[in-house]
């Protein structure tokens, strides 16, 4: 069984969206044992994650990982901008 998910996010600026996309790009490269595949697309202030996994467990793990990484990058940018 294959599981799919699409996550669409909007950021405060196009610059922030591009920073998040560049930070996540290395994570989308193939790894030896791969249970999921992720495509990242950005347009303006929006970011779209298209996830496909072999099962719902792998899909949930991928969604959680990417959302946490996005939150980390976004929070880091916010802190740096406030300094």
C-alpha cells in the first residue's frame, strides 16, 4: 500500500520560504534504505511538500520529521532577525 500527503505552508516572506527550502533540500536526496520520498516546491511565500511512502507509518514519520525541521529553521530565522 502507498500513502500520500501534501502539506502547504505559508511564510511571512518569500526570503523565509527560500531559506527553509534550501535548508531542507539535502534531506530530499536519496538514502540507501528509503521508505518515503519527498518533493519540495516553493512559489513566493508558499512551500509545498509532496510526500509518498510505502505505508502510513513511514508517511507519518516523514511528515513529522519535515514539519519539525521546518519549525526549527523558521524559529532560528526569527531569533536571528530579532537580534
